[in-house]
C-alpha cells in the first residue's frame, strides 16, 4: 500500500515538472553591445545665395543600419521619419569636403513626401588658446625678472622672527603704498579697553573716515511712508481688477496684469510663436543641391577629388567624352561620301585647303558638367559628363555618361543614359548630385537624381572593377513638375 502511494507521488511530481521544462527555450540571446551606428544621407536643396538662402529643404535619401541601405523617407516614421527628427544635425559636403551644417527644426509633407526644414550654419572653428604671460613682481625694484613668489628684501636672512631688526636692514617703506587695516568701530575698541586690555587699541586705531558710507536702519517715518505707498498700490490694483471686469475698459499693454490677455505688437513678434520658415516648393530654375550626411561618429574627412599625373590627360579624356555625348545626342553630322582620288600638285593643295575650311564646328553642348572622382584610395579616375541639346526646332535631349580610362588611355563607358523632353516619366533625366560615402566604408558612391516630368527618384551607383552597379533606389518622390531644359 505504501509503495502505491510512493509511485503516485513520483508520477505527480514528474507531471508537474513537464510544463515548466517545456517553457524553457534555451539560452536567452543578449543584445549586442557593439551595435552599428546609423548613418543617414540626404540632399539639401536651396535657392538664392548659399550663405543667405531664400528657402531651403532637406530631402532624406537613405539610412545605413550596418547591413542594408534603407529608405530614409519612411524609416522609423512616427509619423515623421527618424532622419527628420528635431535637432538632427547634417554635415554638408562638396566632393567630400565639409562646407557647412544643417540643423533640422521641423518636418512636413509636400505632395506626399516628407521633407525637413531648418537652418544652415557654418562649420565651427576652434578658438586658439590664449597665451599665458608670466606674472611680474611689481614690488621688486631691484629686478624685472618674472617670479612666482615675493622675493625677500636684501639683508633679510629669513627664518628669524619678525622683530629681529629686519626693518632696519630693509628698504624704507613706501608712503604711497596702499595698506590693509582690520575693520572695527570705536565701540569695539572701547569695550576691549574696559575688559582689561592695555589700551593700545585706542591709540593705534585709525581715525574714522568722514566720507565713508554707512548703513542706517530706517526710522518710523520712512516705514510709515512705505506702508502708505504699499497700501496705495493695493488700492490701485483693486481698482484695476474692478476695471478689467468692464467690457469697454482699455488699458495700456505695459500695465496689463492678466497674463492670458492678447497683446498686439508692431513688427515681428518674439517669444510668442515659432519663426516662420520659408518653404521651398516645386523645382525652380535656380535650385541648387548638396550632399548632407548625419552620423553619430566623427569620421575622418575623405576627399573625392582626383589628381591627374599629367594635366593634359584631363583635357584629352574630356574631349573624348564630349565626342561620345554628341554621338549619343545625334549632334555629329553624318559621314561625308567617299571622295575621288586625290590630285597631285597645286590642285591637291587647293583641295585640302577648301576641305579644311568647309569642316563644320562641333555642335555645342548646353549646360555641360564634367566631374572626375577618386572613389577609393589608390583607385583610378571615374569621370561623369552630363549635357543636353539646345532644342532649336527639335525636342531637348539629355545625356549622362559614366566612364573610366583603360590601360591604353582610351575612354571606356560604364553607364549611359539618354532621355528626351516629353518622355521623362518613362526615361528620366539623370542629374549628378555628388559622390558620398553612404555605408561608412571609405568608398564613394555616385548619387544621381532621376528627374521626370511629375516625379523623381534618387539612386546610388557603386563603381567597382570596371562596372557601375546600382545599390539603392528611393521611392517615387512627386515634388513637382520640372520644366523642359532645367
């Protein structure tokens, strides 16, 4: 009978332990200590002078979370995205060089997309340390050497007591030198004399200064006048309180006692509302752009400018890319028909002169932009050229080329975009913003604006091993319609 009870108790204990063991899922994962810092990239747009812009806005582009590039326009939106939170600081860059700061004050939606508003500030400059000048003992008439302590006068051996005759050996006292005396009144000296003192305090105490200001306790007359004035103020405040209840009462603003009473001011009000920030709407013709980067860490500056070993190579590469751009835009004339065999003698010389004179000049490229970047330490040159046609009698065409020089000094095109006005929603126009280190890996990526007629996007391209690969594309951003030719 006892064995049965023991078996039943063991089974019950085992059954009770089963749910507890089933809830344990193993070791709980602890949060990582070295979590990556977020790095946000945006584009600052403004009109007017950069030092004093008329209006500006910040377009959030992407946020790197340590693994992937996220769309900053919707990342952690509550409802405004994290990239546009108040007091977020962005560093403005041109070719990787810091040129200013942008502090976000507020955020809002413009035609379905979030943009930030704030103020532009210059880069703070560290003030130089003030030079420390050694103090000079002005009381020492024998030497002008700076010292850190008061030197003993000549003839004073030191270490003895003050009454050892040092006054006879030292310099005579200066009668114009100010001296400090312990304060005290005549009553204290009298009391000390009465208490059994030697009476020397009466003879040694300085005479009272008749011009020295003294403090006196206010008498009854002044207190009565003060009480009468306070009672008068109380009566006046009571009368004002009664007058404020009247509907037709008018009172000076400076004496209004009601803090909630509305006030009217001449000119700009201060302290009663936030400053009105001019907004930038649409895509004006004088719109300017800069890369803006926000990072919690202070990273070293990485410039993207490329230095040519031979300055003539830049002109050579630019001329070759201009020829490719004209071909893509259809500006190069068709090849001339085959000519008959060249004549000999003076006739051949005249024919060559007439042919050279009849060669047409190359067609101009409107709004041509040529940039050369070094997107990584020790890498070669990456060239970007963009331009468009004049549009005289034909739709305006746009072209953007990304190329690199090969081993033989020729231009190799890595990326080409050709678009036409009127069809930009199908094939948008590419506009280079700048190169930016989006993933904090000391490698620059090309940031382009893909602008259509009614919407636009931003794309990042990484140039590596002779290829240009798109690594990020933002969502459609319907800011406004772009006029043809902008």
